């Protein structure tokens, strides 16, 4: 059936936080449906009670009409026509009363019964199964915690074995031994299993703890499967449960009135496709549950038993997710182990609690020297630690079995070895951008002297987002610009102004008077990254989303605040304090700009950088900013600046043409004077 939301039964076995969140959504929907259905039941009860009252009132009216002839009216005769007429009406009312009685019965059967059945058999069952699943999940959690606390050392178990054998040889009664076993094991459930076995060696104690853990896990998973199946079936039953009472109401009144049959009887009310699909879905669900129960029983075991087929650990994984026990300090001398959901994403080890909607960063696996290896901590099995020497941080974890521990260690080391997330040296990237801008200025000056204008070819408007492109979160200072610029020149290095106040990087106070167009805005630089093409609104939106997500993942909160000066020549980022230029983009290299669709304070533009080699292809970068006003004002200013620049360019080209024409006329006049001989000049009259 299209439009039906279902929960995958396979997810019930993983018990991931995402599955629990989805389960909470389905349970909330079931509670809302129950509230709505109960209200509908109360209203239908009022209709049924009103119909019964109508039947009772009609019958009472009929009895009252029959009693007319028994009244002793002083002026009414025995053969009164009114008396006989009322008797006829009484007969008609009796028939109508019987019809109302039939209608009330039909309303009770076709309207009230389906509602009561749906509430009691389905909604109440889902609520009870949800409570049982919660109890089973808590029991499984406690059993697993007890199992994970089981030590490797055998001194405690040897002592328990000696005590139990001593009591057994003395012939102690069950009333004496059972409390002693419970006290020694500190778990009544495990003690009950151990007492039933009547065997008191170390293997049996371990087996009793493991069997109790398996039993709790089995109950939790079975109840989860049944709960998921009931919630999925509820999505189909809700349509039938709400439509069936209404159809019953219509059919009851159709039989009562026996009229408007053609208007009421319709094919969609007689054919219940929902019921047919529900039966088919129920059959498939039963088969799937049976198949899961037969083939995945070994998943319930924490530590694999002898009957479980041996599966070697996969040491080539690059991604892994699952539950681990995390060791953390409570005080200076005490620690605790907490079961959390761990996963690797983007080269980072992430952790997520069961009640959380998103994961949090535990450790960056891209730091140099990070490694994972087995460890012996707190006398626990399957423990390992992840060490980052650069961050001086150690994470101690415990897996559920040896296979999981080996796979986690191998996966973390594989991610560290492969460099799952390529980090960027922001200073080098920014210097690269500054070098490109300097080259653009040199190319522009050469083109101006040669009297020709070179235009860069535009790429087609296609999807040019590069998901693996490095992201720069910082802007370089003018000192870095001088270093990058001087590194490209030959000869001895020149002195650099230590105060970063070189004349060519300080904004002139009369810039607004010298430029045909100039506007200033307060902006904050968020980041920039390389893109494949030079245009596209969707490309800018995707770049903004990627940069904001990267800042959130890596906890980058610092933003460089600058003054954005938009003129008809270039766009400059200026330090508000020193008025020094942090970055400059020539207007001819700005190829596209756009505002974010949802957050109007975010905007970005794409800049083009010419290749230093002859015949090379240009590169493109998208820069993202946050402004105090709306980004539409800045985009409008850029648009206006391009129009003014175009007008200035056309005006300059016109003056150049006039100057060339004047020079040509003067040259032709001089040439004409030299060609005419003096004798041929006529004398003045």
C-alpha cells in the first residue's frame, strides 16, 4: 500500500539509537491514534445511546397513544374517530420502534464493536508490548553489565566452588543452600539457574551467567520483533479501524431508511482492499519472523558458544559501528563503565547515547601517531585503548567478545593508516589564493599596457561541487601576502614592514571619492573551498551547507570579521582596526554570487583564478560569508558594481578611439604638407 510507513524488522536486532528514535516516533503515533480513537468511541456511544433513547421514546409514545381509549373523557364518546386514528398511529409507531431497535442493534454491532475491538485488541496490546519490551531491554542491559563484569581470574570462582562443594557434601537442604548461592553470586536469577543444574564448578558458573544473558537478550529481541510487527500492522489497521465504524453507520441507516440506495452503495465501500493487503502483509510478516527465529539465534549470544560456527574477524574494515563499553572517571579514584553506541565517520571516532539524536566527537583519528591496541584494564576481558600522542588523550573501550575487539582495533588502525579525512593546512591554502590574486593583478596590468583585454572562458553550468575539496576557515594577513609575493621574484629578498602597513595594502581614505561606485558592509568569513565550475546557485548553496557542517563537526567557532568594500574595480576584505587589506578579488574574476535560500544572512561568491602557465585552465573557489544585514543587499551591490564597471569600460574605450582618430588626422595632415612643393603654392591674392 503506497504511503505506509513501516519499521524494518532487521533493525530490531541491532538496537541502534536511530532505531530507538524511530520506535519512539511510532509509539508516539500509536498513542495519538489511541487518544483519537477513544474520543471517537465516546462520540459513537452517544449516537448509540441516542438511538436507544429514540427507540424507547417511540415505544413510550405508542403505549401512550394506546391508552387514549382508556381515558374517561367527559365529552368523548365510545366510538370516537380520534380513538381509532390514534390506534392506527400506535401500530405504525410500534413498527417504527422495532425499526429503531434494529437500527440500534446494527449500530452496536457494526459501529461500536469494531471500535471496541480495535482499542482492546490492538492499541492496548501495543501499549502492553511496549512496556514489556522496555522491561526486557532493561533486564538485558543489566544482565549484560553483570556478564561483562565477570573477571578473568579464577580465585573468586574457586572460592565459590569450594563453598558450594562443602555445603553439598554436608547435605544442606535447598532452604539453606539457595540463599547462600544467591549471596555468593549476587544475582538471584543466575543463582536459580545454577541451583537447577546442581553442578558447582567454574564452567557452570560462567555458563549460568552466559545463559541468563542469552535468555534476557532472547526475550528482548523477540519482544522487539513482536512490537515492530504490531506497530507495522497498526499502520494498516488504522485505516480499516476508522473506516469500518463509519461504513457500519452508513449501512445501518441504509437498511433503516431503505432509500437512496444508489447514492449510498458504492464500490469503494463494498470492496475492502485494505483488509486484503493486511492479510497478505500479516502472512509475509509471520514468515519473516519465523525465518529470523530459525537463522539468527547465534546473534543472541554475547560470547560465541561451541555450537556457533566460527567466523574470523574482518581486519580490512574501514567503517564500523556498534555498542562498546566506555571507561570514564567519576572522581579521582573511581571509574565507571557505560555502554554507548560508537561509529566511525569522516575519520573521527563518534559516540552516541541511546537517548541522543546525534553523535558527538570522541577522538580525531587523523592526528599523527594515533593507534589502537589491546589493553588489560580493571581485570576485564576484550578491552583495548585508543591513544593519540599529539592530543595526549587515551580512550579505553571494551567490546562484547574477542571478534568485536579485534575488528574495532583493526578498523581504527586502518582509518589512521589510510587517513580517512584529509585535513587542510589553511595557511597554505590561503597563501595559494593570495598568490593567484597577485598573478591576476600582474596579468591585468600587462593586458592594459598591451591595449587588449583577455577574457576567461566560462564553464558550463553543471554540478561542480567537490566533496573531497579541502576547506579553509582562516584568512591570511598582509605579511603572508608579502612573503608569497616576494617568493615569486628573483634576486635578494627585500625587507618587509613589520607593522603590516605597506602602502599597497592599506585602504585609502578617499577611495569612495576616487571610485565611481563604492559600498561597505560588515561581514564574517566562514570558509572557502575549491569548486569545479564557475557558476550555479545550487553549487553555492551546497558549498555553504558543506562549510557549515564542517564547522559544526570540528567545533570551529572562530570567525574573522572584516569590512567588505564593493567597488567598480574589486571586492576587498579590510581589517576594521588597521584598515589593511586582507584579501582582494578583482571584479572581472567574480563569476557568480548568490544568497542562501533559508538563511538570508549567508551568501557566497565564486572567484576565478587564471593559470600561471600558458594555455592552462583556470581554477575556481567559492567563498562563504555571514553579514549583519541581508545578503541580498550585498548581492545587489555587486550587481550594481558590475554595471558601473561596464559603463566605465565602455566610456574608456570611447575616449581611446577618439584619441586614436585625432592622432591619425594630425599625422595625415603632416604628410600632406610635406608632399606639396613650394612652387606649386599659389601666391596670395
